């Protein structure tokens, strides 16, 4: 019997996950829930077994999915997850977990109590490069790391408001924050400075900061600087450079460079992290074996706490201890 998959959302990531799932053996997409019936039906039209719904509850009642993918903007989280938790339906949710801190904290507790299978879309954890970086760091001491997300402002209106996205550090740079935790361990203190320079004048309705610099102190003693900007006219680069006692490890979405004295070795990704992410989640739903999931909701909540600490620090001008 095919595993039945429901999708909440009709945007690019909803379609990306649906496309991957539909090509996997023993899986079928049975429904899309969107902000309008028209959007949902349009998204569902590309999948033979799928129907479109304007309400999530209707999709759950009629489609009877075994698992659900949540691909919605940050401000839309809460009611969707609560419905799935109440029904005991496993879900994969795209990052970030929300635009503020209270709802993800509440949901994390409920998920733990219910022992519900979850996964969060921190796809960089599933790259070959992330696993290679873990190998390269064995036996080394990481003393310093520099991470960055340098690009342009997304064109959707919700992204420009703090209530909608939480800002770039919350919505985009979270990938790098999460990678720091995955590769180097937990964060003990956060200090942040954000600014608004030009985008609030150039793009109507913009509330989010243009630029940010966030300093993290790790429990290991390492210090990390994370910088982000959305004021560029282009999407420039993102990544994480790890400074160790044996050299520098440069992580990028496409692979890793190991830079040592007199030697530079490059390792390129060979597999699709989104496919691996989906395979790990659906394997867990099918078998109960969650060992291949690299980011559960509870784990991702720790990344979200770092994001919220950065926002609070930028507001108060004071460091925040975790």
C-alpha cells in the first residue's frame, strides 16, 4: 500500500517536496492545502491522486495522509502543527519554525510528550559536504568560525515585515546558525547588532533590518561571527569557514575545501540533500526508525532559540545567555 502524503502550502518548496515524494517508490501525494482553493487545485493538478483543499482539516479528513509536509511562511505556523500533533500525524516542516519564540516552544513540548516523528528542513545537514566536514573536524580544535548569508531581498511582501518573517537572520541565516550547531556544538551566549540603511526607503513596507552581525560563544569555547545582508542587488554567497589548529575548512552548499599548509583539497557533493532529507523522514514514518533524521523539531527548536536570542540582543543592545 502506498504511503499517502499531504502538502500544506503551494509555493516553490511545497512543489519541490511533492515532486521528490511522487518519484519515490510506495508514495503518493494525495492533497494540497493552500490559502485559496484555486492555488491548491492548481498545485494538485500535477499529481494524479491529489486533490486541492482550502482548509488543512479538510485535507486531513478526506485525504487521510500518513505524513504531512508543512511549507508555509514563518508567521503561518502554529494551527497547522497543532492539528497534526492532535491527530498523531508525522510531519516535515520547512524552516524557520516561526517568526517568534513562544509558538515553537509550545509545539516542541507537545511533540516530545506525544513522541511524534518530525523532521525540519535544514537540508544543509544532509549534504555530503556536511558529513565530510564532520570527518575533517575529528581530532581538531575549532577556535573560530565565520559564517555569512549575503544576498538580495526576496520579493514576497511577508518577508519584509518582522511579524511575517522575523527578519533575515531568522528566516535565511538560520541555515548557517543551524550548521554551526550541527558541526561545532551548542551556543551559550549571543550578541547581535542589526541596522536599517536603505531598503526601508527603496522597498515600501520594509521593516526588517538590512544587515546584521551576530556573535556566538559556544560551549566548547569557540567564538563565531555570523553576518547577513539583504541589501545587495544580487544573491552573492553563503557559507561557513571553520578555523582550526590544523587549517581552515570552508563549507559551501556545493561542497567543502580543506585548506592546510601547502595543501588544498576540495570535496564536491555527489548527492541531492533534499532527496536524502525526504528519504530519511519517510523511512522513519514507514518503519519507526528515526536514526536517519538529522534535524527533529526538538533539535531545530534549539536553533530557533539562538535566532530569538539574536533578535532580543539587537533590540536591547545586551548579550543574551542561553
